[in-house]
């Protein structure tokens, strides 16, 4: 079911929030053993659904009344374990809700479960979860993408109508593309990061997953908005649902460098088709260039690891989660961090610490900052010619489990189309736009800062004119419906 259908049913009294919840719990029971998209169910979900019923009975207007939502496990949930799929945070129970979680509860949503992810949101396949990988609902031998793979797989398989993930370098958009759903990374600062466990703070942003543009807008309208508890939060009111149905005269800039870069045939075909469909709808296309894009991946993996090495210093066996007692404080830290972090987290801490170390700082981190500024200037140039930019979300569809885990560089290359957007703080949206050998293919739309709503108008024109052929449910979802 779509979130909009659930809302209509709850409002008309056809189903109660508790009945909706039970429907989804049954789907979870049937599908979760094959997918492992979830780390834990919310044991208080029924209680919360009943509380929503009471609020409705008292006449409250609830924009997400009774809609179940899955949350990536790096979003703090009061009283409900939040692990970031890491041993080092196993059994950590936050004493507060993240702002986005608080907002969802206020709107009457029911928190269904916490979703699997790559440890501390580092990875592109969800295979770096300390609790085992998630599988792609389209092909169980393939990855769902990452790091928000659990959230994407939950929505694609119909275990939840909506989910939240986080996107530091593509972790909402790339799994959305791999799983055939919509994923949106808002302008940096539009969604509060309060209660989102920090990965790389200058890049992190919470983002929604949904099966239609209208559902994506519904959730975006709830999570965006100013929050005094996040110092980088912007004062911009969301207008996503309002933007639907608008047909602004937009020019789309196809990013030359991302089209040239070794895309698989199905991805190129989807790009061509996207262009054809929108041109027929009167949208103009031009070619734009981002010369500094070739440095984006290198820049990202220096900037993000530097921030990670600093952010992850707090997991030292003192305040949070795991503690492996040693002979003294230093030994306790060493033992805790050795036992608690998985291989990818360790690799990034080491790389980031190196990049920031005395004597290397200018050569690596300083240079990355300069490259970041060049990239920003390139985007500004491109936006002088186009209102929205277009690239594939990923050069290829979902790959096989195990295909890249032993080769960090080839895993990092999965992010080639998504990281630049985070480095510059822009909004990006991945939409389902094709298939390659039965696997979904996604296209990415990018807008200037705070013009996020444009992406929704454009995505909806494509969705409507293709009549949902690219937003089919994953086969596994149909089999168990
Ligand atoms: N795949 C990218 C990485 O491994 C992006 C991660 C993310 O967006 N959280 O860093």
C-alpha cells in the first residue's frame, strides 16, 4: 500500500492504525527472513498505534495518521536500541528521539522498525553491517545498495510504505536506485541532524524513501524545517506536496562527464529514454560540464574519512555501548575499539587520521577543501545554463553479494555519481527510470541549493507520463501479496 492509500483508509475509518500495523507486521513476518532489511521491530508499535487512534478520536489532524515508517538504525529512538549496525553500539538505548523521529510521531506516524545499514553508514552495499547483509528484493543474490540498504529494501518489498535513511555520499539515492524506489537527499541544512548519529557532519543529511513522488513529498514535508538544536539547520519551510502538479518551464542539463564515465548499457538506455519522455512533455535539455567532477570521489574520500576519524573518536568504551576492560584507560580504549569496529570503519578511521596528521594535512585535507570549492564553482556555472542537472544515480544496477567487499576501491567507485552533491550541499533525488536485465535503474536529478521542490515537479512529470512502468513492485513483494 502507498502512504496516501493508508491515510485515506484511516481517515474514512476503513482501517484503524492498529489494523494497518498488523497488515505490515504480517508482511515483515513473510519477507524479512529472506531479506534481513530490519535489525529490530519496535516492541511498542501496537501501543503507539493505539495512541494515534486516541488522538484521532479527539479530533486531532494528523498528516501521517497511522502510517508505519521504518528508520535507519543511526537515527536515535528514545527507549529503542540504536546501533548503527555496529558492535560498538550494540545495546545502546538513546534517552531521546532524533528531531526527525519526534516530528514523525507528532504527525501520527507509527515507528515500525529500525533498518539494517552499513556500519556507521560507511559502505555502498549494506554488507558492512556487523549483523549480516541485507538482500535486494529484486534478486536475493544481489546487494540492495548502501548504506541505507535496509530502508530501501523495506520499502521496495512492501514491508513499509515509507522509510528514512541518511545520505553522506549517496546512501539514500544509490540504494533507492538499486531497489527501484524514490530516494531524496535534501539541501544540506533542510533536515535537522539532531539525533542522527554523526558520520561526516559537513555531508550528512537525513532523507526519505517512497514508492511514488507524492508519497516522497508527504514524508519530506514532515521532516524538513528549521530546528534550533542543529546549528547548521536552515530556516526554509518545506513545500513539496505543493510543488506537485506544478509544471514550471525547466531546462535540464545533462552532465557530460557522468554520461561518459563507463555506464552500463541499461543505464545509458534509461538516460536516453528519460530525455525522450521529458522532451515530449516540453522540457528542454542542454549539455553541461562539471570539469572538477573527476576529483569528486578522491575529494570525498578524504573529507569524509577525516570527519569520520574525528566523529568516531567518541566510541572509546567510556560513555557509549561496548566496553572491553583493559589494564588501564589506554588499553581499555584499544581493546574496545579493536573489538567494536568492523573492517571498513577501521579502514576509514585510519585513512582519515592519516589525512589530518601533521605534515600531511595540507597535502590531503587542505587540497580536498580546495577541490571542494572548485566543484562548487563548477556547479554554479552549470546552474547558469540549466535549472536542474541530470546524471545516472549509479553507473550500474545492483551487483552481486561479495563482488566488491574485498576491493575497497571498486566499492568506492559505486559512489561516483552521488558524492559531488554532498560535497556541495545540493539537493539530489533518485527516481526509478528503467530496468537492466530485470534490475531497476535510477536517474539522479540535482537542483541548486534550496530549490529541492523543483526535483519533485520534474520527477512527477516523468512518473505520470510513463504511467508507473518503472515503479513496479519487486517480484518478491508481489509473490507474497
Ligand atoms: N557509499 C558512501 C560511503 O561509503 C556513502 C555513504 C553514505 O552516504 N552514508 O561513504
